[in-house]
């Protein structure tokens, strides 16, 4: 059993906390950027495979104050890095510093790297090389007010890189944020969802993966921990088999529930997720992504303007991430988009609940609807609110 930290975006820590309880992590402790937990190798592998709202899982190894080069160098030597990777392996150091005596994070990264390779040389007579593209070991160093936390990245590529995104539009939302919105919306996993400005389809694809109980990590080829010394393939295989079994059973049940007969008695699967966008190119991207994710049987994407959209089914939830000023479009014309969106909701989505990710209060207030809840969440470095509207 060891201590780990699952990291996420601000606003999603509670959702991540709930997910960690679900996978059996123990001794949880929230902090602003994530949740600490205790777990053995099975739990860490499960976390990497199953957590939808995490960006990476790291193993904290050192925590110390440092004001001078020697402090940094000598403290790094307190951890035995030779037990992590082979001497002919590769490493990368990712450093960030804020309000520290060290001003240059590249210098900090270099100092840490020097200490690690000197340790290898001293103990084994040779050293690993640096590879910033595809390293075997990523050492994460965070310095704040001269206090340094050092951890090892168990994930490798960020966990929001699920592996299904073959194409995107102009301002795609990250996959873990899309999953987080569904958690913040307290979506029940069975109610149909419409995204009227779906872009490359991330929110609906994440929802469809949840409905099928697909673990988000199963499409990935590798995780950071796979390159560590002592990586136990059998433990991973067992974890992977478990999540694939769960997915198979849930998918069978879901497809059976969604299968209906048409007028000619032919069975067909009723979609559960509906995505629309003005832009034909992003609809193409969304379709390709859904296919890659293995959810194209329950999600439909169509080119359609939100202004004239009709509800595709009787009852459901609208969840969307409309365009906002900093990245797409111009503010005044965007206000019209929001006004029209409110009109569509009020007139053609009666009885539905709508969730709108707003990155700009001026735009969302143009909707002139009263939000019944406002959950703060960060989309990249844009502070947003997930606004909830009941369309009576
Ligand atoms: C911020 S992006 C959505 C990104 C999406 N969540 C994703 O993951 O790719 C906003 C989308 O709204 C679409 N859009 C803008 N005005 C629209 C309208 N009037 N009707 C339908 N879609 C519209 C844009 O084409 C764009 O794809």
C-alpha cells in the first residue's frame, strides 16, 4: 500500500473523490488540484483505467524546503531512483515553480535531472538518458514558496487522452472535463442527452461510454507505470479483464433496452444521445470519434442549426458547451446565439433540464433564463460555470 495523488481540474475534485471511492481507494484527502489516496498496485492500475475525471495519477516521493542548489540536489538524492527504471532507460523531469528563490523552472528540472543521473552513475556506473517525448519515468517537481513536492507520474500521457479523438473542431472540451460536466449535472446514466452545439462530440461520447460502463483507459495503448521496474503484467491483465467484463455485460443490457421494432418488424437500436452542430466538418469529426470510441451505435450526430432544432425524443437532458468569446466568434453576435438558444429551449424543450457550460457571464445572461444551480468548473484556464435551467 502506498500514497498516491489523483489530479484534476478545479471544480472537479468532488467528482473525482466520488470516483475514487467507487474504485476502492482508501484514506482519501482532497486538495485544490486533486485527491490523495492509499492503494496497492491493483488500485493504481484501476485508477488509471477507470477514473473519468482525473488528468493523471502521481506517486508523491519527496517533500522538502529548498532555497539553494545544494538543497535541491541533496534532497533529490534521498530517493533511490535506481529502483524505478533500468540504467539504460529514459527519464524526463517536469518542473514548475511559483514564488520560489529559483525563478527558472528549466534550471530546477536540470538540477533534479543532474542529481538523478549522478545517483545512477554512482551506484551503477552508468546513467539513463533524457527523453522528453517518450520517457520511461517522468519525475514531476512542483515548487511553491520554496517548498518542493516531487512525485512520479504513473499515467504517462494525460488521462484525458482517451485515444478516441481522431479529429476535433476549433474549441474542443477536454475529455475529463466533459465527463466532469456529466457528473456535476448528476446525470443518471439512462436519460437521453441532447447536445445542440456538440462540436466534435466529446460530451456525448463520454456519456455514451458511461452508459456502456466502458472504462476510459481501455482504448489506450500504454500507461507510465508499465515502464517501471517490477511492473506486474498479470495484475494489469486482471484489472483490464474485469473492466472489459463489466463493459460487455452493461453494453448487452443497454442495447437490449434500446432495441425496438420498426413498422416492418425489423429490430433497430434507438439512439440515446443526439448531437447537432452547424458545422458539417465537426459533425464529421464527431462521427469519426464516436466510431473510434465504439459508441456510434447509440449516438447520432447531425448537421443542424440550434435555432430550429426540435427535441428528438420526449424527455431528456440538454448538456452543451456553446461557443464563447475568447476562442470562437465575436461577442455581440454570440449574444444572439445565446438568445436564440434560450428561445429554442423554452419553446421546444419543455419539461427538459438544460445544463450550459458558460465561460462568460455576459453571454449566459443574454439567455434571460434563471439558473437554478451554478457549479464552478475550469475548462482549460477559463473559469466557467455549469448553469442548470429547468424548462417548465
Ligand atoms: C465550444 S464548441 C463545442 C465544442 C464541443 N464541446 C467539443 O467537444 O468539440 C461550440 C460549437 O457550437 C457550434 N455552434 C455555434 N453556433 C451554432 C448554432 N447556431 N447552431 C448549432 N451549432 C452552433 C460551433 O460550430 C461549435 O462547434
